[in-house]
C-alpha cells in the first residue's frame, strides 16, 4: 500500500488528523503491522508530537451531543460512536445539560471534553463530565490524549472486523 492509499485508509483514525497516518506510514515503509502494533505506532506518533500539535488534535474533536451533531456535521465515525451511546436520542433537558457542560469544560480547559463513548451511555458520559470538570489542566490534557487513543484503537478494531 502506497502512502496515499495508507492515508486514505487510516487518515480518519485520529479525528481530522491525517498527519498521524502520514507519519506512521513514513516510519513503516512497506511493513504491514498488526492492528495492535499499528495502534501502538499511531499512539506513539501522537505522544511524541509537540504540545501544540497535540492540542490541535484535541481541538479537532467535536463536542459530545453538540452543535455539529445536531447539524449533521460529524464525521461518519463520530456519528456512529455518538449514536451508539444514545447521544442522538437526548431529551431536551439532556441536550441542555450537555451544552452547559461542554461550554463549562471548554471555558475551563480551552478544548472539548473527549471521551471514548462507543460503549457508554448518556448517564455515564454526563457523570464523567462532572468528575473531570474538577481536574486541573495537565490532568485533562493527558486524559484527553488517552481517550483519543482509546477512540483510535476502537476505530482500528472496527476496521479489522469489517
């Protein structure tokens, strides 16, 4: 698989950040790693990026149950993940709560709340919001990256199964 094919296949694993796939393909050359090894390489690439690049990656993620979802502007992966968590079925009160928490979180940290929601539900996500809003910036920055890595692994696993 050449670089453009690789990026076409894996460029969406990290939300709106094809640079991860580009860098990994450069490291791989013609090697074809396992899904587990690919996930590890992609995570290492992100973990070794500059703080500014990591922040851009974090900020590339949409709000949960946010305006992009309501407007139908999420990526296919994000749409599916948020739907599996029931975020497309929020009551008016839940949507209002999500919007308030999204705004409070972004005001405090300067980036969106990120959680791998594929195997979660609205109640669990809202509870995580409340807990994580009490954290400091450094803790949340690292937590956001770890959640992004979980999302990437889940997306890679889903690709492998299809």
